[in-house]
């Protein structure tokens, strides 16, 4: 990656937009969604930008931007409509140390503006490093179609109740609570307009110490996912990887599959490595059962189709843990 994807805090920070035409207006519309302090820099402003200044939504400077004038800014957009002039201004402003975006010239950019799916505070950014903006917009459209318009309000409610959940729900049950909120009854109620009922249900679950359908037990998933192209993984296999608290994998051939797991999940190689011997099936089963007893979601990647019989499967079933065998690879 040439650009590391990261959300930049701009609340109460200065953002400069250099230019007074339509390109600048596009950037202004984007930044108006934030809590940044917007300053427009141009000899003249078009009607839309002039209106922003009149309304107090942005400040205006009619002089030429200098490195000193933008020093300390969170972000500087350069978009005069003249690519040669933009490149010249960019060169002049480099000594400021500010992060710069030059419209339609990705080679000059410290930061690029992604296509955004806005369900504030849920924000999804899609970037292609300036290589394929049309594709980014196509992906944005698909995501827009899958997320209910008012989902951000449910996310904001969860944020307001997160401290309460930390006080009343045991740490090992919190992930299950939020999984239920965003994948169960609260989200379904909220999506159909029953926001009060969704909020009441969530508050009741927090007061009760966890989600009503969370028995506090772990869950075991077995998937066959190796070796094979990652793009052949089934949707359910990907979902279980992203839900797992701990993943047991056979060897380094699973590296691409592990990229789909949560960053904070524990990964344990049970095959032979340069520094460790392969685990025995008894040792694997013992560790898996210990993790399940702690209420964790355990996933084991099996070679090939994943139809092998493993010791922990029967033990988990006998102990009444949730057990699922998921086809890892699409057929055909």
C-alpha cells in the first residue's frame, strides 16, 4: 500500500481549501460533514462558496496561501482548477508540514479523499490510491444498498451505552452483547423504525448482564480452507473468521486466510514450525476446550475440504457448546 488507511481527526482543526470554483465546492461539501474549521483561500468565490461564508460555515481569505499561513493545519486541499497552478502551490506549501491533497494529481498527494458511505458515526471509506475512482464509487453504491439509512443512530446509541455495558456486563460476555445488538433483534427493530423498542431491549440486556440469547458459552467452528485461493472462501467462512476470538491454523499456507480474521484475535499455529513441534490432537483438543469454557469463539482451519474428524468436535458437542462445520471453499 502506498497509502495507509486511517481516519484523521479534524474536529476543531483547521482545514484549508485553496480555490474558489466547483472543485473547491466539492471539497467544501465533504468537509461540511465534519467539525473542522474551514478556510477558503481564493481571489474570488463562486456563489455556493460565497453563501457558505455568509452563513458563517467557512472563512474566506482573498490572498495567496503561503507555508506560514497553513502551518499547523490538519489538511490542505489544492483545487484551483488549473493543474499547473495547483502543482506550483503544492511546492510552495510543502515546507508547512501540512498534509496536502491536490485534486486529480495523486502523485502530489499526502492524502487522498475516498468514496464515503456515511452513517455517522459509522463511516466506511473506499480508496484505490487514485487508480480507479469509478470502481470505488461502484463499491460505495453496493455498500449503500446493504446498510439501512438510519444505522448510524443505532451505532450512536451503542456508543452512549458502552460505559454502562462495561459496568454491568462481564468482559467475556460483552462481545456477545454487541454481536446480538448489531446482528439480532435490536438492529431488526431499529431498521423498521422501532427505535424506542430497540433502545429498551438493549438497556434491558445490559441490566441483565448480557444478551438474552447469550448463554455465556463458547462456540466452535471448523472450516476447510487450505490450500486454496482466498477468493473461493464461502461467505459464512469469512463471517466466522471475522467473529473468532482465537484461530488454530495448520501452517504458513493459511497466511492469506488469516488476513480475513479480526486483527485482535489470537492466532495459534498447531503445525510444525522452525521453532516448535506440531501439536498433538490431544493437546489441541485440551486447549480448544479450555478456550470454549472461557466463552470464546474458537475457529480451527482444517486442510483441504475440512471433513476430518477431530478430537475436540465430540468433546465440544458433549459439553453442549455451539458447534458448526462450515464448508470453507466454494464448489465448482
